[in-house]
């Protein structure tokens, strides 16, 4: 296996255990995912679906579609889990879907994405490999007021009018 880039997770692995890094990134040996990794990845995919939908349509994705993405991702990835740590996979699936529901109902409506899963590639002639990362979501942040949607700055308008902030937020992860 040839290395064509570095990521935050590969650098973190190298700093933690060089032998583990060698097995993972040079030999290509993958460890089975943990329950938390499968659960977090499933909720992440659901949020990614929500924001890509909202970016395209200008409105939140239907809740059932977001929950289906979380459920389908979990079921696909859960096949690789070797140690369920005494828990029932069905109970973890239910918890995962509930987490995706909470995220979609409580947080996602307040976020207006500007971009979703944008790749960032940093390189320099002096580096042996480029650094690859992704911005999960770049966004303008809004909050729901009784008389409409407002941003955190003073808003003069009422009703369902979006007012963009002067700055955008971003959640970034390097993979």
C-alpha cells in the first residue's frame, strides 16, 4: 500500500503508536470498528445527508429520510463490529436512530450550510506527502424566535426571513 497523503488521524496514530501506524497505513490492515465509531459515523452520515439536502433544496430534509440514512449506515457498518461489549446490536441501533433524530430536530434546523464535506488539501514542496482533510459543514448560524428565524446579531425583520451573519462557522475534521 502506498501513502499518498497524511491526515490528522494518521498523524495521531503515528504519535500514539508507530507500529500501529505501520500496520494500518503501510500494510493496509484495518482494525474492526468499535460500537462508538459505528454509532458516531451513522449519526454523521445522517447529518451530512441533512446538510447536503438543505444546501440543495433550501429546507431541512424530511426527518424519516435522515433517520433512514442513520439506520442504513449503522446496519452496513455494524456487520464489522466484533465486540458488542455485552450490548444488543438492536439496542445500539435504536439509540443511534434516537441520536440522529435529536440532532435533526434540535440542532440542524438552526444551521444553514454554505458547503458540505469540502475537501482541503495542503501541500508544500518540502513535505513528503500532502495533508488531506474535510470541512464537515461550513454554515451560517440562525436561531428560531417566536416571530421567525433570526441570527445572533440584531435583526430588524420579522417573519420567516433569513438574515446572514457577517461570519460563517465551520466544523472541520481531518481524516
